């Protein structure tokens, strides 16, 4: 199992809206993530910087490369694009993080 971590940036003042949208995450998106092998997915929020820190586990990280082509992923990105920093294709600007310590 591989752990993957990355950070994104939420626009100031949108923490409650971000949480609200994730509280009602679409079942078809959950299914896509699960079918891709993503599990144990958490997102944390840093109130001082508006950074979102995400960490997930999956067996084959190469499968994440298929997500951008999926219509439900594109729809979710468009839905979230008004409250967070995004690329021109609506995907969130995502910065990979290098693991430097792990205590199992």
C-alpha cells in the first residue's frame, strides 16, 4: 500500500462551504475513487494559511492518472473551482508532498 499526500489551497472564507460540499460528496464520485483503488482518504485544513492537506492510500498510484479523463471527476472539479485555486481545466492546483517520516 502506498500513501500519497498533497496540498491544495482554499480561497479565504470558504472553509464552511468546502466542508458542506464534502459532507454531501456525490456517491458516483465515491464509487469512482473506490474503483480506482483509493482508500483511507483524508483532507485536513490549515486555518492560518487556507492550505488543504490531503493524504490517501492506494495499491497502484498509476491508476490516479486515469481520473482526469473521467466525466464525474471533471464535473466535481468544476463544482469546486469557485472556492479553491484551480488550473485552467478546473482541476485543483495540487502540490505533491514528499514523505519524510512515518510511524506505523
